[in-house]
C-alpha cells in the first residue's frame, strides 16, 4: 500500500475499503462471541497485520480493529492487542492508534469500572507504551509525550483516586524527556503543557497536583524563553491564589491544620521553581516575592524561608561562575541581597504593626482590669 502513483493510490483506496468492510462484517457476525474473538479471530488478524510489513496498511488495519469491534472485546483482549504494537513497522503512527484505543476505553469505563481493575488495564497500557517507545527509537519526542498524555488522561478518568498511577505516568515521561535533553519542538512543548494541564483540569486543585512528585520534574522541560517562563510561573500562582492570599468574600473559617498543610505545599513549590539561567531565575524570584508579600503576615513564616533559601542558592550559583554573563546591568549577588533586604524590610513593617496592635490591646486590657490584668491577649497576638 505504500507505493505511490495514481494507479497505486486507486488500488490502495479500493483495498483499504475492501478490508475495512470485511472487518466490519466480521464484527457483526452473530456466531463470534468473546471466546472465539480472543482465541481465534484477533490472533489471526493481528498475525496478518504484523506479517504484511506495510506501514500504511498496518496503521489502517489497527485502526479498523479498534473501531469495528466492541469495547468489551478490546478490554478482555487488551494484552493480545497491545502485544502486536511493538511488532509493527518503525514508522507506523502508533501514537494515534493507542490514543484512540485509550479514548474508547475511557468512555467505556463508566459502565464496567470493576472489570478495568480486574484486567489491570492501566498496567498493561503503561507497559505497552514503554515497549512501543523502546521499539521505535526514532519516534519524535512529540509522539512519546502524546502517548503519555493520552495514558494520563485515561488514568485520571478511570482511576481518579490513584495518584500513584498518575505520578507513574509523569515519571515515565520525565525519564524519556531526560534522555532526550532540551525540548525545542513547539509541538512537543504544547503536548507537555497538555500533560501538565490534565491533573489541574481533573482535580481543579493545585494542592493535589503538587502531591505528584514527578509533576515539577516534567514542568522543568517547558520552553525556557523568558516570556513563556513568566507566563507559566504567573499562571501557576494564579491557580494557587486561594492558597496565597485571602480571597474577597471568603468568610469560611479555615482549619488551622489544613492551613499549615496548604502553606507547606506553597513553600515546597517555591523551592521547586528552578531555572538553569541565573537571569531568568532572578526574574522568577521577583515574581515569587510579589506573590508571597501579598499573602499577609500569617503566611510569611511558611513562605519566606523557602524564598530566602532559593535566593541564596542563586547567589551560590552566581559565585561559581568565572565571569559576569549579563553585561553591565547584571544580575549579581548584590542585586539578590538587595531583593532579600526589601523582603526583610517588609516583614519588619508587618512585625511592627503587629506589635503596635498588641500594645494597644494590652493598654485596653490594663484599663479594663488594672495593671495586674492578664497579658494573655498580648501574647496570643504576638504568636499569630
């Protein structure tokens, strides 16, 4: 089917229609039940597909199988179907085939979720994708990330409570990206964004996404152009605005333990914001400074230490360089310490305000109960 030319093209289309119609008719035959499909029909069809050695034919026929046979059959024969994928020709568009299969299974999952657990669909799909990528060493990084993106979408739909599954997918994607190195393909970058967006869209909660240990690792492979870095960081803080500051109109009292846990996640995220380019990292720290200083004094004990440590790491990074890479208007240790000084001054102002409030409260207490009155209120305010 891969030979070109008008005559060959016509023959190819006719053959494609004929084979596709035959597979469709085969899927409608009443006598073909699951056992016969699993033991006889599917193995023989897959054998013919693998042996034909024609990339276009293999792609078309694999798509036909996925489209014409029942989802129940695909689920119960998943291992057999996936086993043929690494045997296909190296340039078969297998990412499209597997993405369509996972999309169909995701839609089918709502009806028979226990069966997905029973057949261990995630494990089989995950293993198959790994083998396909290994069998196609020339697969573009865009194709590999697309496969992992489809698998993550499938996982979040079928197993939303299994964060370990989602993190496993992200970890596999990170290893592939790490092997490739810097990602310069715009299509691959867009797929990485889609991959990282999936957990946020599913849970609508940045805290849940931060529980995925491989999430920030994959995030590190986003395009490193200045504008895109700033957009990514600012968009991330926009998603986290409910954790970074008190939202207008919010009257619900927050549990103290929940508040501490949330702020620890924010502090952890600040330490995850890393860029190899010192100048870009300094710009990121400026964005972080603006965000954490708008959160109020109650959050500062959690966020300021992470900000300081990240800034000091940048200082050490700059001191380790032989020469100034930024010209006359450079990012230097002095500018970073100036930034830290600004933050420290702002924190000091907040502390002075708290002390003034506490002092006023103490004076009111003394006026009401005398000079020997309780100082508990004063101490409580200082501790907040």
